[in-house]
C-alpha cells in the first residue's frame, strides 16, 4: 500500500515550505513567539502512515531538454485529461513547448533544532535576533507509523536568517555567520512553482499530446528511459539507457527544464540502490549490511530533504545512488530480500545508518562532518584489525602525516591496487593551480599563502580550515565543502605540505567517513563476521528491528 500523509501536508507532493518569520511583539515570551507555537502545532500533526510496503519518490534526472521512453509491453501515459497509449516497443519523447522557472530563495540555516527542544528553539531565535538578523523558522519531517506503530520521529526546525535569490550569494554570507558560532548550510524553498507545457512526440516528430502538468507513465513491464544522465558534477558523469520498476513521472522542474521521478515501493528501490552503492560481488554479509543501512537511511531522512522538490530523495550521492532495474544484480537482490523490513534502531528512533566508501582506518562523528546534532549511534571509532597500530594520540599534525602515509592494518585496507590508491593517497598542486581552484569559490582571496587547520574530528578529518590569501582570509567549514574547494579530494582526512610553490595533500580514505565503512564491511565479512556484528561495530548501541513483523494491535 502506498505510503501517505495522515495530515494536511503531503511530503510527496509539497513544493512550498511552510515557514514562520518571527516578529518582535511585546515583552511576553509566549506572545512574542506566538507564531512559533503555531508552527509547533502544525508540526505536531504531521505523520506518515503505511501498511505493507511504503512508496517513495526518487528524483532521477533534472535539467533535461528531452526525455524519451518505451516499454516491452503496451504502456500508458496520463496527465490531466490526456491519456496516451504507447504500443509495445514504441518510443515516445517528451519535449518542452514552453516553460516558466520557479522563483526560489536560499536561506542560510544557522541551527537545526529537534522538535522536542522548545527552549533551544526559542533561545536560538533570540540569539540571532540580538545580532540584528530577521529570523525565519522552517519545519521539516514527520512521525513515521507502520500500521499503528510509531517507528520514528524526525520532526525538526531549520532556523535561518535573511535569504537570497541565488545559492552563491547565500553561501557567501556564511563568512559573516561563522564567527557567531554557526555552521551554516543553504536551505532552498520556492516562492512560486515552475510551470509549462510538455509535448509528447513520436519518432517522426508528430505531437501526440500536450500536458500542462505532470505526466505519469505505467506499464506491466519495466519502463525504459533512454540516455539517463547520472553522476552530474563527478568524474564518472555519463549517460545510460536504464529500466525502472513502478511508475515514472515527467514534469517541468524548478529551472524550467524536464525532470524524471521514479515512484516505487521501498524494497524495489533498495534493489536499485544496493548494487549502485556497493559491488554486487562483495561477500553476502557485507551486502546485507548495506541493504539494512540503505533502508534505515531512507526512512530516517524521509521528509527532511529536498523540501523544494516534488520527491523525497534524489538518485545521486547527495542522498543515495539509485540506478533502477538496470543496476540490479541477483546477489544484491538476495540481500535486500533476505533483510526485508530490517532497520537499525537506537532507543525508540531509527538510526540514520549513513555510510561511505572507505574511512581510512577511523570513522567520524556525524556532527563533526555535518551541521547536525550529535547522534549517539554515529560516533567515530577505529576500523582497525586487532593487530594494528593504534590511531595517533595525541592527534598532532605531525602524527597525522605519519598515519596518513602508512598502510595501517585496517579492515578497509583491501589488498587490491584499486583500493590501495584510495585508502592512502596524495594530490599535488602548483601555486597557480591551487589559486585557481580557490578563486572559483572565493574570488576575493587572492593567492593562497597558508592553509591552517582550525579543528579536526576524531578521525583526523578537517572540520574547519582557514585559508589565508594575499587579499582576504576565509574560513571553510565542514568536510565536503573543504574537499570540493580543492577540486574534490577523496576525503577531508589530509595534511598539507608546502615546498616552494608546490602544495602536497597527503590523505586517507574516500568519503565522509560517518557510519558504516563499506570497504571495512567487506573486510569484516571476509574475516567471518556476520552482518549483525558488522552493523553493531559501526553503529553504537543499536538493535535490529523488522518493521514488517509488527502486528496490528487489536481494536
């Protein structure tokens, strides 16, 4: 049965984000924050209920000029009053006749506050108002029910200050917020929806139908989409013809182009995720660990991401990589089916079972990598074999250089050249190359003089980096922005050496390092550990729950 909202607001279809701007009104705290009480009341009614298998919407492609589809059997396309029947094997192509972009705002979020922490929410608002900012609070998330069992509550508030109409300006404003203790990130919302007319054409160019809204495609056989774009912004960017289970939806996206959304049950979705995130030839217990982790991350993040988009998660590394039926493999399908419905819980919440390729020997605290509250189940810990040298303590720059330079005995140190080059790595830049990279993001810095680590996580990953330039000094926060500043380094676990006009980055691992180390899971499985042991190692104080075994309570 399709997952659905039991309240007034549908995450599956929502485009506008309800937000409350706090306005000073009197001295009484309760009166002053009357709007916040309204938003708390709205959030208290948000819940998602499902019975059977939950339906999820995945953003597969955006910013497309055309989208061409077919199926082995007859298929149907419905959009408003228009109904088109495609013959088996017939290729039909969506094109834009006209389109209007959505109007967007980008909000610097200075704090994320859990739904239950009312005092912290009010204190945060007062703090940023006292600094002269106009504060806006955005609600997100919901309570998740399987049948009548509450399995998760991810309701939260995003507290932001003055928005801009483009992401670049929004991120530039971070430099003024960081000195006041913020770890900002950009929240995107819409002030008006995109609109347009899509034409559906045959191969000879004949227009079969026109749609002034979304068009939904269904067939008894998987639908085939030609030239699906993937890996946008990454070295592996490309195009591939792909098949998809469930329903497909084509619509005008927020930039006035075409987008493709896949709508299907969560277990079928996971069959396209697991082999896209982990090699299908890994040991069975590593694949089972990946299936449970991916299921948990899907549910834990449901309704908290892509609030300006008509889907729950995207199909890229930002959420989870989803390759559709084309990427499925018998080994990974077996792992998904064998672990069907199983998630990890910490207390009465689903653990956000995130993962990355290779931790480099030590995983990281979630709050050191992202602007999130510390999660008890996402604590950084060694990924080392019993006979390995310990992680450096104290963690000085000199000690890290030694550690990042040697092949320590870690479960993720796999004995194959491909893995070896990512477990430990070096990247070199000339002065001009480094200046050019930094100027792409911060054009006013000038020539880079120093790179100064301000803080690191427990794995040695950089949390804050000061970039001293000939014209300006800036502070870059969080692991991924630091990596992207230098052209996409493999991880934020690195030290820097400068000799003359050459800069050498000496690093460890591949990815953010939080949660499960995928290569470490393989190493543990090869050492005979079960998926239960693997997950228990990476996710602190968690237990496995099979959601689908929860029975309806008697009325």
